[in-house]
């Protein structure tokens, strides 16, 4: 492995490789949220039912979350570069089919295919970064990764609003999917030139029983959370959640007895990974819930256009990107303290944003200022958390770690939308709905702070990921 430093030709090649994998990561995260603002247009064009719209939005996330760990193992077995290319190709084709879908049913099916392609592509990003970069180059790469991960979530809603409102060529909502096609083709060409040509290891066997039990556990967790509010929380939703707990327990037993476990025990024993994953879960759940409820509040309650609803996210996005890329410039003795401190600021930010929008008030200068500070703090917490989670993972099991962290991140998004979306929808159209939801997000941020404080001291040492 070589760091992304001199000679210049090596630096350029490493930069092109990083741009390729992060471009794929950006598209995968973008498509989690880009559809949110296009939902009214899809409903009008396809005469979709409420349940159909729910599956259009969440079908992608469900397939993505269920198959991520399996995608990581396939990368280990067949080569990370080859798996990334295969996932990117599948994602691009599925995006084209989504944009051409004639009815709700085919659109849902294509969204599931999109999620499967993303699940094969995304885990390879971690693995390629872990196996290609070392020292400060890896730290910078993970900083860019963090900026892309959360920045794409904001960009999805903002860009989706612009594309839907522009009604390009009279296509309405379809460009939110079709925009992936030229980008995907360009990345495929870059990948042929710059991605590693590793062949993987045939000894990395699949774990079919592990895949089955994990997929069943995730599905029985996600589906009632997604559909429970709209259907009035019938008995089957609670039965499904109970079954999910039992299936996660069964998955643990299967992994203990498996000769080729889906999630290696070496990954789970990596110092700092589990508490960092817990913090990431709470951070991304609150963040996804914030984006979802803010989109509903601005368009449904305040009457903003999709484009204007996207623009109010810009201050937070700019703040997030700035701190994600520059937090390492802080004095070294601050690095181990930046995560809990930044998460404390995030908690205060949620509370202040709730105060500024109380009683259905418009999003004025006070709100935008607080959201910019909130974005700065969120970026200063999230990017270091990714570094902590991966800092001590052995390269031999980097793919497994990729799948674990990516699955946690994606499940957090589903849990955040389902949980905080339910709070908002249960209160709407009361003027205090958005403020109450924002206040409940403080709980998730406080949980993230608590998790960050449990990260082992040696996992937050000054050399951090650079020591690997």
C-alpha cells in the first residue's frame, strides 16, 4: 500500500481513484433522499397510493440495508475493484429503468434493484480506501468520505427539488433518476482505468445461513417502522418487531457456529469500533430524521416550493463540508475531545432550531445561522467518528468492517425517518409539530454524545487513523 503523496503521478492516480469511489458513494447516498421532494409529482403522474409511495421511497433503503454486509463479502471474494464496478453498473442500469418506469409497481421493483446495486458498490469504498492509503493520506480520504456521506444526503433533497421544479423536457420527476445515468457511465470509464484489479480470495466463503437470518432480521425491523404509522400500527407491526429481535439473536448464534461468519469476530473486537458505530447510529438517525421532517415542514406547513425547501439546507451543508475537510487542522491535543464536544453543540443546535421555528414561524436569519453552526459541529463529529471506527481494523477484514459501518449508517437513516417522521406526522398539522420533532432529536444527539464518551482512550489518541 502506498500513501497518496509524491511522486506527483502517484498522487494524481490516487486522487482519480478516490474521486471514482467517492463518486459512486455520493450517488448511492444521494438516492436515499433525492426522491423525497419528488413524491407529490410521482403521486400525480402515476396515481400512486400512499403505501406505493412509501415503498418507492423506502424500497431502495430496505434492499440497500439488507444486502450491504453480503456486498462486502462478495468484494472480499471476487475483488473490491471488480465488485465496485459490478455494483455501479447495476445501479446505473436500475436508475435508467426507474426513470422510464410506466407505473408504480415497476418503479418499486427498479428501486429494489437500485438498492441491490448500491449494496454491492458501497462497501468496497471503505475497503479500497483502507487497502490503498496509509497515514495522513488515509485520514484525508476518510475526511472526504465523511463530507460526501452527509453532504450527499442534503444535496439529494436540494438537487431533487431543483430537478422536480425545473420539469426538464417535460419529464417531471423522472430526471431525479435519469441524472445518475451519465454520471454512472463516466465513473465506469474512470473505474476501468484507476480501480485496483485485485482478484479477491476464493477462501473467503459466503455464509448463506448468515445472509438469510440477517436479511430476515433487517426486513422484519424495517418494514413495520416504514409502514406502521400509515397503517395505524396493527398487530402485525408489533409481531414483526418482536420477530426481528429474535432473528437478530438467531443471527448471533449462527455467526458463532459458522466456519465463515458474515461478520468476523476480529472486526467486532477492533478497539473503538462498537462505541463509534453506536454514536454513528444515533448521529445519522437524528440527521436523517431532521432532513425528512424539515422537508415536510417547509413544503407542507410553510408552503415552500421544492427548490426553496432545498435551499434552506445549504448553510448546514456548507458548514458540514467545511468542518469535515478541515477538522484535522485543529491542535493535535484537541482531536481526542472534538467528537463529544461537537456532538454537544449539535444537541444545542437542535434545541435552538426548535426554538426559532416554534408556532410555525418561517425559517429566518436566526434559523439559518444556527443551522450553519449545527452543520459545522455535525461535520466535526461525524468525520472523526468514521476514522475511529476504522482506525484499528486489520486490512484483512476491512471489507467486513465496511459492511458493518455502512449497514449501521443505512439502518440509522431508515430508523431516523421512521421514528422522527412518525413523531412529526402524529402531531401535524399543529404549528408546534416541527419544533417538537426537532426537540426530540436532541435525545438522539445526547445518546450519540454518551456513546462517543465511551470510545476507548487509545482509539482517540492523537495519531488516530494515521498510525495504521
